[in-house]
């Protein structure tokens, strides 16, 4: 990133928002990743040492949202929907088309949801407001999340765990396990040998 907060290699004519903190060794493929970014907090997104985000990654972060990418975390194309906090630990690897969401944003109740939709045309930007409480999502260090996975609000994926491709994670994943499916269920625990290789 240069002083104008643009990226020399960028195909999109955007800038990195002022309140995004980027370690000098971090990599952002394109500023288009901030198209939906609206955080007003200091450090609305924080990139740790060597962290990377690639094409397809979208920071859909609301005014009170904060996202943190740990050291050498690699996000290959996730939509990060955040109204409170989404933490991605050191060495976490997130594949393409993943959704990490700490908020459902609109009410489950159809009458309340309809009222919210009626307000959309009056809003600038023309969006539904987040009207349900957000619940932070935590992806701990060394986690690997396969492609097309969805992680729902309030979930922690424990360190060293693997989430199989196309899973929907509705509850916490214990450390050093493999989970898969919709809803994601335990496939197996990693062996001591596999865990030691992680350390
Ligand atoms: C989960 C995964 C890591 C395989 O782990 P594994 O320990 O080798 O698991 P196995 O292949 O032995 O399968 C174990 C069981 O889990 C099931 N399973 C494996 N992956 C699954 C998935 N993605 N969704 C649903 N079930 C899955 C298998 O069908 C098998 O079920 P069974 O015991 O009833 O026969 C792998 O299937 C996967 O999804 N990898 C992610 C790949 C990816 O996204 N790559 C992107 C590049 S970053």
C-alpha cells in the first residue's frame, strides 16, 4: 500500500479505508474487498504480519464491526459479514466462497423483516439495517476451512481443526478435529502425531 492508500497492482480504482490497519508485510489483492465496508471503529480491519487476502474476499463490515486477521492468515475469497467481531487466527487458511457471518442482520420474524424491507428505499446506502444482535465468530490459529463453507453467528472453530468443503458450521468445533457436512458433524479427532506436526 502506498501513501495514497492505493495498491499499485489493483484492477479496481479504490483505496484502503483510513481505519484499516495493514502490516507492511501483509498483502491485499484488491481494494474492491472494501466495497461493502462501513466500519467506523479504529482498526475496523487489522492485517497481521504476512496476512493475505485474495480476489473474492469481501469485508461486509457494519459501522460497529471489527475484523482481525492474525499473522500469516490467508483468506482466499471469503465474504466476511461482521457487525461485532470476526477473529481469524494466526496461520488460519480460509478457502474460496466461504461465508463467515457474525450476524443474520434481519429479524427471523417475517412481519418485522417486512417492515425492515419497507425502510430500505429510504436508506443511504440503500441497505437493510442490522436489527438483530451480532454474535462474534472466532476462527482460531492453524484452522483450515474448505471451500463453500458457511460459519454461522456465535461459532468458534478451535485451533488446528479442519472444516470439510461445503459444510455449514452451526456450533463450536473443538480443537484438533475434522468436521464436515450440513450441519457440520465430527468426522474424527486428529491423531497425536498429526497434532504434534501442527505445533
Ligand atoms: C474433510 C476432508 C479434509 C477429508 O478428511 P478425512 O479425514 O481424509 O476424511 P475422509 O475422506 O476419510 O472421510 C471421512 C468421512 O467424512 C465424510 N466427508 C469428508 N469430507 C466431507 C465433506 N466435505 N462433506 C461431508 N462429508 C465429508 C466422508 O464421506 C466420510 O464419511 P463416512 O465415514 O460416513 O464414509 C476433505 O474431505 C475436505 O473437505 N477437504 C477440503 C478441501 C478443500 O476445500 N480444499 C480447498 C483448497 S484450500
